[in-house]
C-alpha cells in the first residue's frame, strides 16, 4: 500500500481542521495543524512587543514560538489576525518549512492542514483536499463557536474580519491561499460536521 500523505488546505472556518482531525483518526495517521505554528509566531511577536508587519520582529518571534504551542490563547480571533500578518513574511515561512516538511514525510504518512500544504510543503501529497465554504457560512460557524466560549462579537464583525484575512492570505506574494492544480474541492457551506467528514473520507477513497 502506498503511504498516505493527506493535505487539507482552505480558508479559516471552512471546516478543514475538523476534517483533518477526523481523517487522521479514521486512517490512524498523525496530524499537524500548521495554522497553530503561525498563531504561535503571531502571539510571540505580540508578547515581544514587536510589530507583526515588520519582517525582523516576526522572524525573531519565529525562533521562540515553540513554547507557546499548548497555549489556549492561540485559538482566539485576535491571534488569528496576528498569525495572518506574520505569515506574509517569506523568512517566517522558511523558518517553519522544515518541521512541516519533516512531519509530512515521516514514515507511515500524515495529515496536515493549512494553506499551502498541497502547493509548497508537500506537493507530493495525495490526496489533496481544498476545503472551502461561503464567507457567510464560515462567519456563522465562527460566531457560534465564539458564543459557546463566551466571546462576544457581532456576526458582521466576524464576517469583515474573515474577508480581510481571506484577502491577505490570497494576495500575499509567497504561498498564497490557492488550491493546488490537482486538489479536489470540498465545499462545506451546506454540510454539517458529520456530512463534511463523510464527504472527505469518500474523496480520499476515490483519490488514493
Ligand atoms: O488556520 P488558521 O486560522 O489557524 O491560520 C491562521 C493564519 O495562519 C492564517 O490566516 C494564515 O495567514 C496563516 N497560515 C499560513 N499557512 C499555513 C497555515 C496558516 O499562512 N499553512
């Protein structure tokens, strides 16, 4: 049997994290949420008092971010925004490249989710899923998630923030958020959690 390296890319709140975790459990593979690495760098930069738009400050944070990986604050919207700003810098991406690549190539296979797994980190991954959903569906999911955590934000603010982040992720020069040429697109706008997971497993089965 060939080694399964599953790439799951897509925008924020598309369901890619849930799908990647479920695929890892289903196939008994290790899973890496690469967004967490960028979130840790963004949060570390903030703790350092650095400007996330400044390449030197962001790069300095990239070397020290490891200790933060278990920190709950990485999950907040504010940290997501910081992550999206530090992740624009090529030197930050380069610093995080080797560990992601090593994770992808470990014997036995792996599941990685992010923005550039199928295009940059593991172009040999197969299958490659690009999970997407309308901005309205994603904003509503994020809003419900935040309500359940007691974070109070309006739906309109969340939607604006998602649009801004999508634009930044899509338009950056290096590793923009784009499906790989050989990716299969999974639109989860009208799927609940279980339906999205079943659809993803079906796509993996077809593609492998
Ligand atoms: O997926 P998540 O929302 O946790 O990612 C936070 C931010 O990190 C994204 O908006 C994106 O800018 C950046 N990121 C990236 N490449 C990845 C994963 C995340 O640029 N592979």
